[in-house]
């Protein structure tokens, strides 16, 4: 245990804990139920022992409904996935558009520097017009509306118009390849698709017509009735008739809008469990799983997190870096449910220069900044200290997710932006469109530690026999032993629930198994994700996570640009060995000195048994389109499998670099440097 938390260091304490919404909520729960819950830990215990907690949240965060709930939960069609608030009627979009005043709703920015502000009144009007056009074109409750769009005002309007009707929204980022898009949309069979016609990325423009044309042709036999093309991101021009002619059943957005009857915005009143989004699991090989999320589940879960963990309210400006293909996009959209301003950013934050991007955050007075360890490391690697570029006085919260934020990066981020910032790391997933563990606004932050289990989430740490080991300080599997409202409704096309059961409920029968390897600090109650559990490193029976190695490598950021650590066990091997791949910064040689320094640092920080058996240089590290390192596919490749990458791999060619490491013995004799234990 001490290995993980030996250096636990307090880096932040809440300045006025009793003023946080979390504490106001705790006092409200006490008042309502005549309880005496003294602190967050007692509140958490209450939250996972009483389903009534979800009713408390409903009332506290203000869910708008036409028929309020009279029952909290009952058995669902699939045993493991209960039905929540069965009698209630509500509309998701109505909850996000509850404001119709001239206060700021969205700031839409592009890498070109173009910025546009939209008020709640304007947003509502745009949604009204689009919903009317969708209805005029036969889009109705339960239809799938798909999008291939950037993180822009159009994406928000399409999602909300879809939800106002009770249709189901699903999106991918425009950089997803044709096959990746088809792997998703051939399964869910959308009635209409909204797509960009031309996008910009790192200063270059990309014509979307060939891709959309292929997609539309392939989906024509899957019930697709229309493709609506947005104007070019760069030139704001609409497609010509000749370009439209290449895409079956296509119209421009303005022509589509003109078909609406100018009627009022109607919010269909639907059950809490009505499907809202289809999100996709990031399988790097097989077809993606189409995860159906409910309107009420996403609304309640995510608004709970934003209001209580991040303290988001109407004074806030919330920026979450995300594409429309990641679950953080619907998460971010919920900023509107809190009455905040949300910032939509399309493009690369590093183009033309990340300094411009950081100044933009400062200029727009971003108060809650959602980012990833990869972004933070890159800024650090470029030697930039954000607070020297601009003022981050308005910044209250930095929320990091997507991968593990290591202790050194916690410390750097806290100091480099604003030492008063509440820096939190959140971990959950697409599977629940929310977090299991994350920020606790009223508690201190220790470097490298996720502050706690989120309210209502009965997270436990199991060993392989299903025994709870969290208070021993030993790492184990993250499980959730009680249902919560943002469990998915199921997978699209899996009516019996067999696939959903296999994905989450078989490792420990009947218990949600997330597939993350996690450890708890019994002293602080803080948590640390050590990696994906199928990527756990297991040489000679010592089990540890790749995040532990990445953490040590933070001290080498002047030389090491990126890294990947996986286990290798080929059919001929008796035991697993750990391989560490390094991508070096330009002009940094891969030599024995560097390798020996890394070996020594891992030995000192962790133990001699954590030292990788071999360290190699590679040109590229594979990532998913959502910015996650691809460990499992590389582990399989170096262990002898041959894989066909799915559309989820952002740089599929990079996987080819790893096949040669199966023939390890040859390589060691040629260009690799062997680490000695
Ligand atoms: C909240 C999250 O868990 C985000 C992610 O890593 O996909």
C-alpha cells in the first residue's frame, strides 16, 4: 500500500467548505430526513444505502418534470438494469433550455480564432426552428438522429432539437473514418444524418463530401431518409447543387430549416427511462457496442456531478475539451442544465499555438476547465506556465479525465494555473455517461489521488474472489455493487440483455465490473486508478498498473514525449515480462544513459520488480480517437496476435510498429537496450 501512497501530499484545501453546494446539500438531507450526517463520508454512506437519496438529488438540483415521480425504482426488463422513477414525465431538452433570457448560454470558438456568443434566448429559438423542420420531415419519438459534426453550436442545436421530440441522438467527430462511422450507424440505422460539409484542423480544411457520400450510400438500404449538410466551417458557405448531387437524399441546412412550419417549441413529455443518446464503447478491434442512455439517467447523474462535485452554477463558464464522439460531450452539454455558459471549441488547441488557446480561456473567464492529462503534459513539455501568459483568477476548478493524472502532474497543474484552483480527477466512463469516482468539493486534494467515490455510487474494490479489499490498501477491481440511474438501458439490438450482461455482470455475477484497476488510500480515502484491468502488468506474480510507470516517467518529460507500458506473454513464454516503449522528444537520443536513469527511477519510486524487462524506442504511440492510449491491442500484438484495428484507433498505422517486438530476442541483439534487474 505504502508504495502507492508513500508520497501523498496535500496540495489544496477548500477555502470555505461549508459554502460548497455539497455541504448545503448535506444540511438539506439532514433537515429533510431528520438525520445528523456529519460529513461527506456519512453523506456518501447514506447515498449508497438509501434509494431515497436520488429523490433528494432530484429536488435539490431541480429536475423539471410535468409529472413528478411517485416511485423511485422498480425491476426493469433486464434484471440487472432497473427502471428508475417509473411514473415521472419530463423532457431532457426542456431541462437544458429552462432559461430563455439574454444571459450567455454558449461561446462557440474555432481554432481560427473566430468566437461567437449565443444567449439562452437565441439558443432556444435555434432549437425551435430546427425541431419544427425535423417534425415536418417526419422525425418522431424513438427515431435515431445521427451527426458527424464538430463541437459547435450546430451540434448543440441538433442534439436539443432531437431530444425535444423524443428522438435519439448519436454523434461521431468528423475525423472518424468512413468504416468507423458505418460500424456505428449501420447498427443504429438513423432516419436522418446531419453532417459537416468541410472542416478545419490545424489550419487545413478537409472536404467532407466524399466521406458523407460513402456513408449515405451505404446507409440508404438501412432506412436513411435524409442527409442535412451544414455550411463549411472555414468559409461558412453552403454546398453547391453539384456537390449536393454527390450525396444521396441530401439538402443544405438552410433548405432543411425552411421546411419547418414556424410552430412553437414543444417538449414531448416522456418517461425518465426514455432513450436519449447512443454512445459507443471504444473497442479497438471488434465493432463498437452501441450503449443506450436514458434521458432521466443522464440528466440526474451528470447534473448531480456538475452541481455537487464541481459546484457549477449560473455564474460559471464551463469549458470541457471534447469532440462530439466522446461521452464528455453530453457531459459538458449538461452545463446548460445548471444554467451556466458552456464553451464549444472546434479544432486543435495547439494550433497555431497553445498559448493562444490558453489566453482564450483566460479572456472568456473560464471558471471550470475540463481537460486531460495528455493536454496538461503537452503544455508542461513545451515549457509553458499558463499563469505567466494570462490571468487565471476566474478559474475555480480544473477537472481532468480520460486517463490517470499522476502525482507530479497534479502538483505541476495546481501551481502552473492558479494555486487556489480545486484540481480534481474524475473516472467513470461511456458505459454510465458519468463518473464513479471524482471530486469532493468540501474535501482536501492530495497529489495523485482522486478525492472520493461520487455520491450515490457504491464503488468497491474486489479481489479476484469477489471479496472487498479496499481497506487493506491492496489494489483490485473497481466494481459498483448497487444500481444507479445512469446505468444504460442496454445495447442497441440486444433485446435479451445477453450482451450487456456479458460486458458488465459476469466477472462477479450480478455486480457491475468496470474493468479498471484501482487502489484506495485508507488514510485519506483517496483513490488511484492504476490502469485498465485487462492491461494489468503481472510479471512473476507482481500485479501493478501501467499508470504507476507513467507516473515515474513524468520526471523525464524533457526527454520522453510519450510512453506505453504493456505486458508480453507469447505462447513460448513461461512468464509475463513488461515492455516499456518510449517516444522521445526531437533531439533527445535513445541511449544507455537515459535507459539506466529510467530503470533506476522506477526501482527507487516503485520497486526492483516493477522495472520493465526491456525498454525500446518507438516513433508513435497508438491512441483512440478519444485520446486514450491503446495498451490492450499492443499487449495482444506483442504477445503474438494479429489484429485488425477498428475505426476507434486514431492512428491505426502506428500499431504496425509493434509487430516486430514479438521477435524480441532478435531485436535485443540489434537495436534495443536490455534493462537488467
Ligand atoms: C469520466 C470518464 O471516465 C471519461 C473517460 O475516461 O472516458
